[in-house]
């Protein structure tokens, strides 16, 4: 398999889309997959108005086809619905090439937060975009149900993972100058992340924010007593997680939230609203607290045993995430272009837990006569 992944989200962005693609690319080698990328680095681009970190590529289907002939992919996955995603989609349709897509971001809600565009219009546009493919990957059971209710078809499960060697409980302390307890939040500082809800809470101790984005100046002015650390990665990020007493995730629009797994892996309980993402990762596990009252959730999270959080995180691996990802691609491409995958078929091909239970899909494997031969040689 020579897989082309098309994505409008790439460095210097730091988000779940970029992280997931990096992990899938790394894991592909072990599965005998050669992965090539089309990203904003391959084209001239302009900054997105109001959000310069995001680059909008100046690309057409014709330019994609020129690169296509050089890359010679056998399979195609479109990760985002931006200019690159649209150009690659058009190129696939022109050549009759099957492709899969993934639904990472709630663009309708994000757009509605910035402009008077009805969500129904945006969802209609997204349905049309994804319907042309052979399958659309979603990260959680609740997101799958929601999109199915909105008319999306061919939905396939693709969970996420966490590096439990990097993100782990640590003895070394941090923030010796801050009053305890420490409530931490990590993510892009943008309006759709709803950080104002966290920063406005009346909580004891200290609030720490990791991340950067277009909303940083406003949020710092709003909460001058909070500690803003900017964007962190690697050991610095992992140590910051481990030093916190609770992780607060105020987003109402994330489709998963890899940061939830990173916090749990460091032994830090999660406080969040009971919405898609937290419901699937935290709900019913005892590894955090979900409440429509975010302050109540944050305070309740302080009583959660840290060992329970770590135990839950160990259920999520990037190896299982990659297995699902590449198996979905092989199955969808075997079915041919522009064919929706009935739910019973892709569920047989991609092992998963019950759609009505919390926890990572893929923890139970069901036998399937339709499992692509590509994977049989690799177990």
C-alpha cells in the first residue's frame, strides 16, 4: 500500500489532527505501508484571516494531479475539508480513485462562532464532501451517532492513542510558587475551545493554561491571575500535566480531545462537560467528573484516585489506532469508489467496543470474512 494523506492541518499547527497524522505515518512503516503527505508545505499559501497560524493553500485539482503522477499512490485518505482536501477529492473523482475521509473538526460550530452562518448550511456542505468517499472515519461512538442523525453515511470508527511512556506520573514537582490545587487546561487558545468558561470559574488554588492562539490576549486580560505558559511539547508538556491536580476541559465542540488521554496518562483526573469526547473517554470510567456545572466537575475531580486515571489511559494505544486506521482504508478501497459502507460491514472489519459504552473502540475484536487480505499477513 502506498497511501497518500491529504491534510490542510500541518506544522506549525499543534493540534489533534497533526498529531494523529504523524502517528499514523510512523505506524504505517511497521504495517508495510509507505505513506506520502500533501500538506500546506507543498504549496503556496496565505494566512487564514484572523488566525494566521492556519495556512490556506493555493491549490487546484490540476496541480494535485501533477504531483499525483509523481507520487503514484494506491490509496488515498483525505484528513481535512480545506483547500487541499477539496483539490484531492476533485482529483480522485476525476480519476475514479476510491478515497476515505475523516471527520476531525466541527467546522459548522466553529464557523457559527465567528460569522452569521447557519450550522445547517455548513453540515449540508460537509455531508456532500464526505459522501463522495468510500468511508468517513470518526473517533467516538457519540460522534458517530450524531453524524448519522445528520445524514452522514459510511461512518467508520477510528480511535486515538497516547504515548504512555512520555505522558506518565512523575515525582518531580513543578509550580512550587503556585497555591494548590492546580487546575490545568491544554489546547488551542481560540474562541471555540470555550476557555472563558474555565477561567471564569470560582475555584481554589491556581489556574494554568498551556497553548497559544488568536484568543490569548483576550483570555489573559480576562484572567490576569492565571498562569499562561504558551505552547509546550515533549517533556516540558508531560511534566506540566503531571504537576496538576485536575485537568479542566471546557470545550463543547471537540470531536475527541487527545489532551484528555495525555492528562489521564499522567495520572491527572479530568473535569469536563458531558459532551462528545469527554462522554466517550471519561463517562462511566471513574477517571474524572462530568457535569453541566463545570465548577462542580472540577472540584469533584480532585477526589479521583490518580492511579485510576493512569489505568484508564493504558487502554488507549497508538498501535490500536493505527490498526483501525489502515484496516478501514484497505476495506473502503476494496469496495471501490463512491460506495457507502453499511454499518454492519465496517463494524465487522474494524473491531470495537459497544457503541453505547465508554472506552476506546477496538478493545473487542470480532471476526469478519470481509477483513482485507492486506492485514491477514500482518496479524
